[in-house]
C-alpha cells in the first residue's frame, strides 16, 4: 500500500469496452483494496445511461468520454453537474468499421492509411445512397474524430453521410441487420463485426490523430472535494493497473479478467486483439501507461471543445481554454503519480500535432519518452 488506508467507498461506472481495462483490473485484481478504498463497479448499457447516473449522483466517478465529461461539467449538456477530470485512462483504440460490401473497394490491396481511406470513401459516395454511420454518443471522441476525418477528406459529415447514435455493445448487431452502414467505436466491437463476417475496419482512430486521448476518469466534484484521500487512492490504484495493462506479457491475464460475465462477457481472444500484446487486425490497440497516456493534458480538452464548437452551437461567451482549465486537474494527478514514482509533466498543455517523430516531454523526476502525435492531415493545434 502506498498511502493511508481509507474507509471511503466509491461507485464507478463504465461501459463494456476494452479500454476500461485499468479500472476493471484494479477491481478484479485487488489494486483498489490494496490502496484501502472500497469500489463498486456499475456496468452501464450506454453512454447516456452512464452520463445521467453520474450527473444525478448515482455514481461517484466513471470511465468517461472526454467530450461528454466536458459537456456535463461545463453545463452545455442537459443533466449537468460539476466534475473534475484528474486523469486520462487510455490513448487510441477506436476503429471505423463499414459493412463488408462498402469496405471491400476501400481495402483493395490492403488497408490504406487514413488519408487514402477517406479519398476512396469519398469516391464511392456519389454512386450510392448516403451511408448511415453510427457513433457511440453525440458528445464523444468518436463523433469528433469521425467528423474531423470526414471533413478533412472532403466529405461533409452533415450532408454527405447520416450520423446516428448507437450504444457500443449494439454496434455489431446494428451493422449486421443493415440498420447502419458503418460505425466508429472502441474495441472489441470492430473485431466482433469482422469475426462474424459482416464488417471490415477501414481506418483506426490512431491513424486520424496518432496517440489521441480516448477515455478519462470523470469524478463528481462534490465527491472529490469531500473524499480527497479516497480520490488519491483511486488514482494510485488505476495508475498501477494501467501500468500492468501496458505490459504485453500481461495481455492473457487482462483479457481473462475482462472476458468474465460480470465485465465484458466476450471471448478473451476477441478482447485481447486490442490490448498491447494482442494480435491487432480489425481493431486499434489501446495504450494505458506509456507516452504520458494517463496525464490529463488541458490541450487535449481544449482540442475536443474547439472541435465541438465547430459542429455545435455553444453558449454565449464559451471559451474552450477556460473550461479545460476548470475541469482538467493535473494537480490531482501529480500527487498520485509522484507517490508511485511516475514522472509528472512540467506543463499542463502541449502543442497537439506538432511532433512528427519520437520526442522527450519535460517531466519530473525525468523526461517522458513520447511518440508522434500528428493529425493525418498535418494540422497543428495550439491551445
């Protein structure tokens, strides 16, 4: 145990996705208990369910989509409530999967990069009805990254395709039934569609924005303020679990936990594909610890908010940077990381898309090895 035991209890919600692995492992393998905090996990059927339970106080925290956490915490979504985001959970991990007949001409000769995939999809659109593409929630990384990719590829996301919302666990079934023509969702649902023969992945979200932030931990501000010791215990446990999840040798163990009926209730081999030691294929791999994956960069929040403002009408006086600074709490992260000897970045924001080669992020007590963070169209975002 790295901190003083706490008798506090936390209710954490999550959706059935592989990138919830650190929180599931922390509960299943006893990391929370070792840090002295009692946790109850609540598996929710959709992001809307999860968001409402967090907003109405039925959950204390959640593995959350960053745009949704920002919308709830900033009061720009119904059922708003003050939140803090003290850590990120993962990088990457989403796939754009299309019905097999639509995907095949795009995949001819092998899976292309995101730019070529977008060009090939654009070339197909004039010869067919507008495809219906599903995202997991209107306030999601999936929606914003898909819109970004479509728009930069010359496809108007509001005119050339029809976007709809389907819960992650229902994506494969909706594609198989013909209700949708494709989806952008996290693992393992692209793998499920491919394994059953009715879908193929044409692009990965990491090909749109390399090492993009994916999930975060969103915590009720009231709970965080009332239970500071328990919050630090939660963060330490999840950080320890995330470090374990990033070990390729641990993939069979992690997939075994996630496969249990109380969690994802899917074959372990299907889940393992998107973990660091998995086989890949029709799914993007998640990163849970390396490359400052868990640090809540305010520049990440500002990018999501700026993209949301691009496609939505925002309240008067809306300022993405102010919202990012209010909700994202790297100070809370720093306390937990330092207790575990994990390097803490020296700056709370960075230039996004500005690193095309491996680089070193200034941090204490030592720099952090980082990978490129480029956008597929070469854009650079300065918050």
